[in-house]
């Protein structure tokens, strides 16, 4: 029956572990051998790995065994420690205790056991939740102390429903309704503790050595987004398409220990660049939102402005010549647009931003086309030289012509690209032009996301998928 239940629930690591441990205990009882739980846990792990060694790298397997091992090793001593202040004098006969005193002693022992199990389970899972989910929950112990008895009640009532359903559907329906109420109570407890201020926080992966500034250019195909961390400030340039928010962008920000952003910059209203902006500001509440002074007909941008107004988050319109200070040595320079762009094409209205940190310059062109490049060369030519050029794919015409590359003089170009449609591919002529000039190209249809790390003595670029790297020493 145990293994049939595990099979029906999908052979999850925790279920297989529980069934194996229970089976070992039952076999031991049949042989008149008392159970040694830690040995049983080790035997269950050995049998699972004997069948599938890849389970060792399964987070579910790791969490299940680490939590149970922590409970077995530390829950008992901790329960004794917690119950010690309420334990009666050991030399006082227990039969002389009054009924209320016995109730208090019994209740405190049960509560101590429950808190001990919850605490040790939390401690056993903490390294893995920090490593996999970058999360530390402060309220997990009291939440589990309430969730454990509720879960036990749900399991018990479920068994009663199954047993009585064979004889009376009416009685089984009563148990089912009770179970629904218990499940709602369990969800209510979890949500209540999770919504408490400061109930959890995110932790980032430590960097050794720590860079002065770090940029991650996400691979969203025809879309785009880039995260900037400089001198303790975290900014996001665009947010990518809506379908990548929950699967890529938000998990990445949580892995960096971020619950909020210092700033969010919108280049233009294309759905591939700000399709997930509304979800982002709800999840991360940026302190500063930078937008273009120019209007467009983007429905995504209109929805975002409405959501910013509803949440009371101000937006700051910027134009060519503005500066945004990120730190003592780091600034964002807005190079484009001016306030008088007459063209109605959205790509020719997007913000062009240059990040300056120390002596390193990185130019974010987004989906700017030839019209924008010509304006930049005509009006802000001395500011264009940059170590790294990050560009997208304009929908109306090519970009990155020879004259513009001569003006920017990049050592590295990071270009968004995708196989389909053909208009989003990087032209072969552009690739050849970069090759003849000795400029390193990171095409994101092959490289995936690209990381840029800036140190005092050098900066380095590394790709996520093909692992290609480029390093430049000053």
C-alpha cells in the first residue's frame, strides 16, 4: 500500500524515502528488531541511489534527507532543552501533581517537541534554500509549528474519508468538507506568516573578488534587458518580454539577494523590452523610474504608466544631456533622444544610455537604428567612444554601420539575436565588418546571457552558454 501510494503520487524523492524507511521499520518489527531510525534513513538513501545515482543532485532528494537527518539528530536534545524550564522537580512524585499541573507539563512537552522539530527542520533545509532559492525565511519556525498539526489533520481526515467512502458517501462528504476547511486554514497560516513585514529576505551569491561594477545582458531573443550593479546600487535597463519574467528575470534578481531595485530605466515601449515591466514594478518596487520625454503609441508603456500612478511610484522623464548618479565613480549618461525628434518610429525614440564607471564606458543602444546613430555622430560625437557596445535589432532598417563603429571604437560588441524571424538575425556583413576590425562579437543566439565584470585593473566579458570570454587589462 505504501509503495502503491508513492507510485500514484509520482515517485517523488521524499515519498520514496518515507516509504523505504517505513518498509524497513515494518520488516524490522516482523523480525523482532527495534528500529534505528538514522540507520533506516541511510539505508533508504543507499537504495534510492542504487537505483538512480542522479538523485544525489536532485534538490528534492537533498532537502528530504537533510531535513529528516537534522530532525533525527537534533530535535530530541532541543526538545529537552526547551521543555526544561517547565519540567517539575524530578524528586517530586508525578502522582501528586494536580490535573492542571499535569496538563501544563504534558502541553509544554508537546509544544517543545513541535517547536524542536520545526526548528531543526528549518536549520536542516536552510543551506539548501539559500543555495537553490536564495531565500531565508524568518517566520518559517512558527509557521511550521502551526502547519505540521494542520497537515497531520488533513492526512488523517483524508484516510477517514477514503475508509468511510466504501460504506457511506454521505459520511465521506462530511470528511471531505472538513478537509477543505483544514486546507484553507493551512493556506491561510502560510500566507499570513509570509505577508508579515520582514518575514523573509533574499541572499545573493557572494563574489570573490567583488567587482566595482557588474552588468548582465539577458538573452531574450528579439527583446532585451540588462542588470547593472555598481557601488551598491542595482538598476535594470528594460525588463524583457512578459513570458520571461517569472522564469528568468525574477529568479535572477532573487539570486542576487534583491527584493527591490534602486532604479528602472525604460528605453522604449516595445513589448520585447518592457512587456514584463508591470509585473516587475509590482515584484521589486523600484525607487526611481526613468523614462523618455517622448511619447509613443505603445500599449505596454501606457499600462505601465497607469500602474506606476496606481502604486504611487513617480517616473522621471529624461533627455539627451541628463546624468544619473549611481555612485561616486559611476554615472549613467543619457545621450539620446533630444526633445524634438519628429520621426514616428518607436526605435528612433528610445533612450540611448552610456554607463561610465571609472575609465570604462559601456554604450547601451537598445533597438536604435541608423537615424539615431547619425544623430549621435552629429551631436554627441566626443562622448561616443566606448569599450563595449550593447545593441539590439531595429525593426526599421539596419544598424551599426561602419561610420558608427568608427565613432564608438568598441573592443567588444554584445548583440541580441534570434534565428527567427530572419530580420532579427545578425547580418553576415556586420559580423565580417567586426572581424576585420578585430572587434570581439558576442552574438546572443550562441552566447546566451552575457556578463560584464569591471575591476580596478581590468574588465572581463563572459558568455553563459558557449562559455567564451574576453578580458582587457588597462
